[in-house]
C-alpha cells in the first residue's frame, strides 16, 4: 500500500530493557550461588536526593534487572529520609 507505515517493533514500556544491555546500577552487587541470590549494598554511600527530594538515594538497580541464569528479575531501591535544615 502506498503511504502505509510498515509494522515495527511494539513500543517498549519504561521498565523494559533492551536485550543484552545492562542498566546502570548504583551501589548494588547481585551474587547467585546455586539458587540463592545475595544482594550487597554499602549503606554508607549516598547518590543524592530522590526525584521528589524527600529521600536520599543509597542504592538502586534503576528498574528491574534480570538475574543471570534465571527467569527472575529484581528491582531494588534503598533510601533514607533527607536531613532537614539544622539537624
């Protein structure tokens, strides 16, 4: 058909990731031993305020990430309340 738009891939949702592209994670280490997933976070680190400004980001997977060798995924956010002025 003249002027018809060829079909393309379906639109991706904001939590979808491109195959083979690992999202950037902040201060999160995922380790799989057999069927046990261990998550390691350094609670002394900070990555600035959250989008709302109400909390300080300590660690994040920045969305859902695949666990290598498994169908499961993990999404993690670690945060603390932001200090108020004078505290």
